[in-house]
């Protein structure tokens, strides 16, 4: 599961860079890390974000994990990026 988590993060981070995604440099947690945790939650923890947050923090994949409230605010704040990400994945996979 750790190797898949790293692969998912690498893919999302690369795709966000390809989309010229900009984020605040002062953030402790990147948008790619927020999205990766959400995907790990859906894949392995039945959508339980708190379990995925704990997993990502305890395995040191994301040592600076946000608390539950801040994580949820960040996840909801990047909703538009999530839509763009999946549209781009769909476009790339249809070629």
C-alpha cells in the first residue's frame, strides 16, 4: 500500500505541474498530498478520511499532516482542481 501511495502522489504531483497549478509556498501540506490522501481514503479505507490521514502520517508518507478540520477545509477548497485533474486524466486516457 505504501508503494501505491507513493505512485499515486507522484502521478498527481506531475499532473498538477503539467496543469500549471499554483499554490502558496507557505503551506505545510501540498495540494498533491491533500488529493493523494483523499484517493487513498477512497481506495483503502472506504472513504474514511480520518483513517487515511492517520495512515499517511503514521507511515511518514506525510509527516506534516493537518488536523481533521484543516484537512477538510483544504480538500473542499481545491474542489475545482479536482475537477480539472479528472478531466485531464480523461482526456489523456482517451488519446
